[in-house]
């Protein structure tokens, strides 16, 4: 079996090897990611690595989206080469398919998370609660970060914005309102220590 795989691999052109490698590696990493998600029981993007700190909320550049990009880029490149396209054609087709797949993965997950949050969770119950910044929150409503806050008896990761200064990771915050999109409006919270 391994000799068949080795001879198949050696029979591929250099471009096909690159595209197959991108697709197969992304596929393997996605399988590991799914196993870790099911084993850990997480249903959000808590463990995703966001590359862009400019939009600290759930971004197109999450781990799920990057893996979808790699899989679709690799396999579309292989198909383009097999259909007689050149290396550049395969690259362009692969990148286009990868970008589309990453965007679709991002949109689908946003829709799912929006449906999940629109169930029995009443975000009004978060107002007045304290929490902690999980992803930094930009200043003056210039993007969303994430906070961990207890709402209706469960600790939840929720998008949050600041009307004033930026709020760094780990900072305690107080929820003071909601945006029209359902993000929490927060401000820094100072814990008063008694001298007793």
C-alpha cells in the first residue's frame, strides 16, 4: 500500500504535489481540529486563532476558515491541473475557491451562532453584570472584542464594544448596554478593596 502511494506521489508533477500537499495537510489538520472540538465539547470559536487584531471579534481569518481555504485551494488546484490548466490557472482557481470557502465557512458559522444566541438567551440579562475581556476591545466603537460574562447562570463568550477608550485583554468590565446588533456595551470596572 505504501509503495503504491509512493509511486503515485512520484508520478505527480511538481505543481500537483504542491496542491495535493496543501489540500491533504489542511484536511488532516481539520480532522484533528474536529476531534479536539468534539472531545472538548466547544461549539464556538474560543480556540480559534484570529490573525487580525484589528477586528478582534469572530473574523474571516479564524482557524476554521483558514483550514477551509487550504482544503479548497489545494483540491481546486489539482482539478484545474487535471483539466489541462497551467500552474498559474490552477493557482488562481485555487485561491478563488479557497477565498469563497473561507467566506462561506465564516458566514455559516455567524448564522449558526446568531441562531444559537437568539434562542432562550435574553441579552438584557447581561446588563449590570461584570465580566472579563477575552479579546481586546477597540476604542470608540471601532470594532468588537469579546468578553466572558455570566448570563442566565452560564459563563458565555459574547461580542463587546467600548464607547470610550480601548480595553485590554484581562481587564474587568461592567456591561452597561446593548448595541442594535446584540453586542454588549462595556466599560472598565474597578474592584474596590476594603481595608478590613
